[in-house]
């Protein structure tokens, strides 16, 4: 595209002259602009299409579950699960307790192991053959179906120790682990080497550098990665089928005895044809959604407060 | 400000240190230096390899205490590589290997029982691009002392203040010690990095092109700072800026590259090492003369 245009001509006296003409800077009609407009429209449309299912789910769950949860508000979250499915009314108390306890235990197992694993892979393992194997295996683990993981824990743990919240937590923890390892490793890669060099140049050992410089710098990303994993775990149903069985009473002891969670209850209640049970299932779904939302907010606040100063 | 440098330089004009130009034969011992100013670093036939590639060959140099020694030379001649040997930062590069001996007050830094972490506690480093931690100003400066075990708040407060004053930064930041270090200008960040390095009370501070990312005024402040702290530390600075080396250093080492006939790659080599005045007025080697007069590089 010419920047300036020179116009040649013959001026007075017979000498050839050139004079410069200012270029036309108005937007030019062209196929490229049209194409750009089409692509922008397409991108906007695809965002809407991607958001539609999420919005639809949220609206449906709120619509159908609101009546169960909000009539006599806290009652739904604390009342016992009726033993007779046909009974209409609250609650899901034992399931709420179960979800919170088992997810918390799974997080307590998976997060430290996952972070340590990622730190090993990135800071210490590097390219060694062992690190390559670990990395490969943890990538494979992300693809393991959750029901298979449940069966695995069933065979090695539940058959020996009986149903318990711990078994469920173990199954969930192994599902969370590869997600945490992969995302934390990526976050560690994003911490610039210059920060590590600065720390080493002060005479800091490698472990202390990781603990006091690298991890705090990567903290917001680490928290997001763990949150993603917790979100996956909180909603899992299949691995819990074999490991916690199901009960309708609150079991606060995660280490022994069968337990129940919201996801488990949704599974059994939604299958029922009785409106009482179905009402409770929708209520449980709304509760689960709200708990996940709450976790997200808490994690964002924690990440903002404890993260390295920007 | 320049008189001290001038005096030292003119006195040692007499003993031009010719046995530190490129030796044809490796020498058994480091040649004796004058008694004025003890030797902090003595490098004997130091070569640095990155895997199979010889980056720098056979450097023999002696750095004196409480002086500013400058490494100058064109790009790729190994100045930063040699500097990083002095505090074992090359250990962090996979495949890097150092041959020859690096003596620090008589101890071989690459000896089998020497811990790199301990080495770096005594030999600090300031990098080209300021790299403060994403923490508060206070936490940045207190980081080193905390690693060394200082826990009491008043001790830390005192150390932080002393280091920031030593880096000529205290007055500017004393009211906002708890704010993020990343909110400062580039020149301030670099002075913070210097304060951070001073806080662990090393004997040597290595500076790898510390002013190349800064504007001229910030550069001038840091050069003033270097002259101020010279009495407490030994400073070795790598710089692309010849005028800076002429302004600031007592002794200058000129490096250049040679084409290695075997591999057709360039290897760094130390050409001349002498008091700064001599390098810039009567250099012994033709390559040095061409570089400092601007004919190449």
C-alpha cells in the first residue's frame, strides 16, 4: 500500500516536477474487513452457544430446586432424609454433611500430594527418566474413568476395611491428583527463572527457594488448579457407589461406616418416580451447585489475600 | 570522587600486569601481585564449557579487595560467563562445566566439599534486569537475613534500614516499606536489588550489566552508589558500556572472541587485564586498543 503518492508532471519552464499527495486514510471497503466482521460475529455467537447450557442448567436447577430448599429455609440442609421416598418435604442434612466431610478429606489428601508431586516434577526431576515416567503416568490418570477408580478403591480398600467415607475420599483424591499435578506444574513453569536466580544468589537453598519464593509467586494459579480438582471431586457419583454405599443418616465419622453425599442422593432420588423424592433430588442439586459456587468464591478471596503482591 | 581511583591507578602503572594477558603456556601458580590490596579471587586457567562447546578459554585473573573490577568486551565474549563462575551460578545451567581453579581467599570454590549455597552467601549478585521478589520492599530486603536465621523483628528492622540506606534508597521508601516492590521504577528496583544483596553482608558483590536496563540518571545514581560501597565490598562489574567502565572501575579486564578453528565457533578469551587508566590510555594489546577506541565491538 503506497504511503505517499508522487505525481509527476511538467511544470513551468519545462522541468519535470513531482509533488506529494496526502494518502487517503479513510477506512477502505475490502473483503478483509467483511471477513473480519463475519469472524467477530461468529466468535460472539459461539460464546453465546457455549454459555447457553450453563445458563440453562443454572436456571432449571434453581427453578426446580428452589421450592425444596427455600421452604422453611435451613431445614432442608439440616433435616434428616426421610426413609420413605413418598414423603414430601425436607431434607438432605446427612448428605450435606457427607459431601462436605468427604470432599474436605479428599482435598486434604490430594492437594499436598499433588503440589509436592508437581514441585518434584518441575524443580527437581526435570528431564530425568523417572520424572518422565511420573509425568506420563499422571497424564494417563486424567483419563481414568471415575467408576474404574471407584472399583479400584473398592477392591484394595473397601473389601478390606468396609464401607467408609475414607474410601470415598481416597477414590476422589486419586481422581483429583493428576489434575492438581498438571496444573501446578504449569503454574510453576510460569514463574520466571530470574526470581529463582535472585533467590539463589542470596545463598538460599533450593527447597527454601521453592517454599518462600516460587510457590508464593505461583499461588493464585495453584489455587485455581486445586479448585478445578475439588469441583470435579465434589460432583462425582460413580466412585462413591462402591466405596461409601449409602445411608440416610448422618455419619460424622468418615473413617468407619457407610456414608452418603449429595451426589449419591441425587442419583437415587432422581431415579424414583415419586414426587417427594424428586423434589428432594432437585433440592440436593441446587445445594450442590451452591456449595461449588461458595468454594469458588472462598478460593478467589483466599487467593487474592495470600497471593504475592502484584 | 575520581581522585582515589586516579591515585591507585597511577601508582600501579609501574607494574603493568603483563602476566595476565593471554598466556601461551598454562602457568603453575598465579603470578605474585603487589601487597597493596589482598587478592579476593584468583582464577587459574579457568575454562567454561556448555556441554561440548568451549565458551571461554583459560582465564587467568586476580581480583583485588575493595576495588571495582570491570569486565568489558564485545557480545558473546564470555564476560558474564566468567562472572557467574565466581559465585557458582553456572551450576544452575544444565551442561555447564568449569575447568581450572577459582580461588576465593585461597579456597577453591569448586572443591568437592564446598557448598554452592554457602558460596553465594558470601558472594552476592545483582542481575541485568532488576528482579525483586513479588513481595513488599521490607520482605525483599529482609529475605536474605531471614534465610540466614535472623528472626527478631528489631534486628530485621535495623538490617533493612541499614541496607536500604546503604543502597541510597531509604529516604525514598521509608514510608512505604510494606508496599509491593513491583510498584517502583526500574532504577529504584535495581537499587532495591542492591540493598537486598547488601543485607546478607557478603564480601563481594558481582554485578552483571546492572545499568543496561536503566536510564542515564538512574545509571549515574547506581555508579555513585558503587563508589560509596567500594570501601565495604569488593565489586566486579560486567558492562557493555566502556564509558561506564572508565568512569567507575579501578581495574579493567578486556575479553574478546576468537574463532576456534576446530569447531568454527567463537570462544571467549581474556586479552588484557590492567588498571583502568592504562587500558584506556596505553593498552598493550592491539585488540584492546581497537575496542576501546571504537574501531570494533
